[in-house]
C-alpha cells in the first residue's frame, strides 16, 4: 500500500484527538483523546520506519529501525503519563466529586 | 555524563532515605550535600575528568555549552534548596519524595541540554514534565493546587502529543532522528516544514511563549509557592536550552523560514507578559506574568541564534534564575501575597527588603546588576542579525514597562506604612540571600567571570 494512506489515516486520528481535547469537557475523555493522538503518532512512525526500510534496506540493513524503537519509548512514556494523570484525576475527584473540567476556573478570577 | 548518572542515583538514594531516616533535617542535609556533589562532579567533567565513558551512539554530546549550562542549573538548585528546603518539607507528609522528584527533574534537564537526537529531546522533556505534574499537585487538599496540576497535566500532555507528531513527520522526510542529519536536508518538503511548525508550537508551550502562554499564570499561581519557584526558574531555562539547541542544530539551515515567526512570537510574548503583569494585585501572579515577560527576552536569543545569543542565554539563565529564586524565597516567608502584604517590610526586616530590592532591580534590568548585562547581551545579539530592528526597539520599550510593576514592590516595602506578617527566618537563610544579592551585582559588573568558562 502506498505510504499516503497511512499518513492520511494517522493525520485523521490525530485531528480527531485534537478536536476531542478542545471540545470535550470530561477530564477522562480529554485524556483518552490525548492517548489517541499518541497512538496516531505510533502508527505513523511504524509506517515511516517500514517505508525507510523498503527504500534504503538494500544498502543499510538497519535502516528504519530507529523509528520502531521510538515507538517503544512513546509507549513507556505514555504509560508513565497515564499513571500520573489518573492519580491527579482521582485526587481531583476526591475533592470535588466531579471530573468536569468546567470546574477548572477558580484560578481565573 | 557524570552528573546524569549521579543525579539518577541520588534520586534513588533520596527515596530510600525517606524510609530509613526519621529525622527531617537528615534528609534535607543529604539532598543539599548531593546537589553540591553534582556541582563538583560537573565542574570536574568540564575540566576533563569524566568518570564514565559510555557510548551514547551519537545521541548525546556534552560540549562546553551544555556543561556550563548544567553548572548554572545545579548552582541555582543548590541555592534554591539552601533557601527553601524547609518550606519544601512543609508542603506535605512525603517530604523525601519531593527531593527525589527534583533530582529526577535534574536528570531531564541534563538530557535536554545535551541531546543530539530527537529521541533524547522527547525523553528529556517528559522526564522534566511528569515529576512536575506531581509537584504542582503536591498540596493535595488544596483545590487550587489540584486544579493547577490537572490543567498543567492536560495541556502538557497535549503539547507532548504535538511534539511527537512533529518528530514523526520529520522522521518521515529525513529518515533519521539525529539533529545533524536533519540539518543536512537541502530542500525541505512539506512534511519537514509541517513537523518544524509542530515542534515550534510545542516548544513554545513548554517555554510559555505568547499564543501558548495561557496555562502559565494559572499553574504558577495554583502550585505550592516553593515549587512555583522551581518551575519558573530552573525548568523554564532548561526548556529554553532545549529550544535553542533544537532550532540551532536541527533547523539551523532553515533559519530564513522560521526567523520571522520567532520574531512575532517574541514581540507578542513581551507585550502580553509585561502589559498583563501591570494589572496584577498578587505578587505571586505578577511574578508568573513577569516570567512570561522574561521568556520574551530569552526568545531574542533564539531569534538571533549567533555566538552572542548563546553567551547571552547562559548569562540570562543565571541572572534570571538567581534573582527569581531569591524573590520567591522571600515571598514564601510572607503571610500575604498581595502587594499590600509587602507594606513596611523595610522597617521590620531591613535585610530582606534590601536583598529583595536588588533582585527586583536585576529583573527590571537596572545597570550594575546581572539582569542589565544579560538583557544587553540579548539586544546586542538581536542587533547583530541586522534585520527586524523594530523588535529591539520594542523589547527596550517593554523593559521600561516592566520597571513599573517591579518598582511597585519596592515602593510598598520602603515608602508605605504597614505591619508585614512574616514567618521568622533562620541565619542561614539570611546569609544565603546576602550572598545571592552579592553574586548578582558581581555578575553584573564582571559578566566574564561566568562567560570565560564557556571558552576556557
């Protein structure tokens, strides 16, 4: 399959994520949209990695491998971010019994 | 490399010391000694004594610029702990963990100051950000702190997503994450330009430059004041080093394309930071806007991107961090964070008032202070590019505006009557403040004391 399909699919997923972050009001859904953005990036990186391997693989056997390694790092960091992020959301829920980000305007005054 | 490994190990040691040691003072002393060790080890590496020789596969490179910057960061953190370690302990029950997180953040700072690959840039930014989300929310019962940490987390993760997309697009067009390889592309395609713009957006988020600054005042205001001090100084200058290294080393050849955008962002940051700071009633919030305004000045170095700019950024990060840490250390001791809370401070605490005045003068850029000479270097670098002279004139005008809100604090301390409620301070605190003030004046008169390290 041409690389364009992969690029369009991941850009579409990424844009769905961005629109979700900007329009939804539930902290957990915003968080899921951020995860969607990261997964779009993972998909794109793997597709590019395969593409670089197909074009340069003949001269350099390890061409394109770094893209896949990057994906592992993104997964690890995303997991760490989830653990901290959910803890913050739980802490918020304990205090105000809601995860709605419209509550987040006390600081604006 | 010395400092990177040592600071990771120190982080783990601090974690265990929280379990093993019952005395708060022991934990604090270990943290302060550890930071001193970090500083020593880093200076040894600058003079050529590296204990670890690890093949980083071209992903990191410790040159004099990054090592000297690390020295500045370690010294600022050392001063920060000397001044505020007791206040860190008061934030919550798990005081040892806060020191742990600070050491881990320093690991991230070392990574972003010496990266040669976008992978290390991403890891460094995340290692800085994730502990900061925790520190921002460390005052768990306080709603403002909760809110600040949730807001910081959501926006920080969002900007990381943008950064990752940018990196992926650049990888698609170049086939490598190495900054040197990216700089070698001759004709940038649409993927490359889109990736660069996304990286520009996400880095502007991290340094709180103008269209992306809106989270800064809320987060800085909501976080516990000790950690605001850390975020506004050390973390912010670290993000700037990442920014300047990224755009200097990876996109240096594309400078004609991005220079005008950086110029516009700089102007907007200077304008919004300074004008909004004028209308604040709380000193803490004023300092948050002032940090945006100072970020505008630091952006000038990114705009110019020449030898002067690099020197200027080193000097600016030292001058800005030290002065802001000093002001925040005094602010933490106050009961009332409004401007009126400072009324009559000079009468009751003449030493605190005098040193605070020096810090504020330095931030405002009055001659004979480090703030003046660092602003001078920035403007010199911007003039040397020979283009967009309006930006330099605008920056000078905005520096004049900044004098107003810094002098409001001085006016409150010296010329107004009042009884400031202040928590008692230890002798160490006072001596450190005096040393800090002296250092700012010495750096202002002899900036070469710092800059010579860059070359020799």
